[in-house]
C-alpha cells in the first residue's frame, strides 16, 4: 500500500510528520485517532485529528495536500439521514 508523509497541527503530535497509509482513492483517512495510555494503568486517552486541506496554489487554486488538525472535542458523531425516515411536515389546522 502507498503511504504519504502527513504533518500534524495542534495537540500532542504538533509539528510531527508521520507516514499515513492511503486508501483506494489515494487519500488518507478523514480522521486519525491516537490512543495515549494512562500512566496509572487506567483507560487510554484518545486524541482525534481531522483531515483538512494543506492549502491551495495561487494560480489555479489546486489543493496542495492534506494535514491533520487537532480536534479537542473528539470525533464528531454523524447519524445517517435516510430520506424515508424524515418526520413529515406539520400541516396547518384547517377549520
């Protein structure tokens, strides 16, 4: 598999560049989670990083690559939004 050296911004990995495996589309994963073991043997603390564009070229506006930005709130929880599970719009009362 291919890997890409990806820089990290913020959090405990600030300034480090790590090789990240690329997916089948050639992009690194959207989220990168780093478990840090607790010194007293308790549960590990998980630090989350979100993939963001590294910047854009001036002339054509092409994306230059990816960086991981620290997300102190953790990984966002997304729910599936199926079109058939929407709540029907409320109809006005007719007299």
